[in-house]
C-alpha cells in the first residue's frame, strides 16, 4: 500500500514466510526495478521499508521505534541503512510513514485481511483495494 501511495510499482506482496529468503513477508519488485534500470528515490523506498514495522507497531499497540529496532524488522533496517539517507532524511521518512499509516489505516487493514486469506496479492489487486477504500469508482461501477 505504501508503495502504491509512493507511485512505485511492484510485482506482488506477501504476508507468508519465505524460508528460502528468510523473510516473514515481503514486497517483490518487478524485474526491471530489481535490475536497477529504474532508479527509485531513496526517500520513497525508506517510507516503503518503514511502513511494515510501523503498521505492525500500530496494530500491536507498540511504539514504532521499538518495533523497528526489533528482530522482526532486521531486513527493513538493513534496507533503510543501504539507502544512505542523512539523519534528517531518515527522520522525515519516519514522520511521513507514521502519517501515512495513520491516514490509510482502513486500507492497510483491508490489504492485510486479503493477504491473510489469499497469501499473495498482485500490484493490481492491491491498487483495486486502495481505489475501493478511497471511494473512487472502479470500472463497471455505476456513476452517481
């Protein structure tokens, strides 16, 4: 959901553990993004990496910083560290992520519910959930 709000396309997202890659769940980028042919702004990538731990902290009633420093967020910490953000950029990304999670909590819950019942969602499936939760008419919906 954070990737969609940031204007970044992805292949699929999963909440299922991936033992081969030692992940609890992940966002799988498209091949062209994985190849580095498309440069994604580091600040946006930081928001995407921070969104999972931030949403989990909100769901569990924990402070975001405690969740981000926990074992479960180790991959997210590594991803953010690899971006080479300045301290100010990191703080801004944290603030933006917290605001995004608060603003889009209903969408996040809906995506999480769908992930728990279906395993993986494609970009188009997540985008459709975002559009529906935002109240925008979808193709085939009657216009008011």
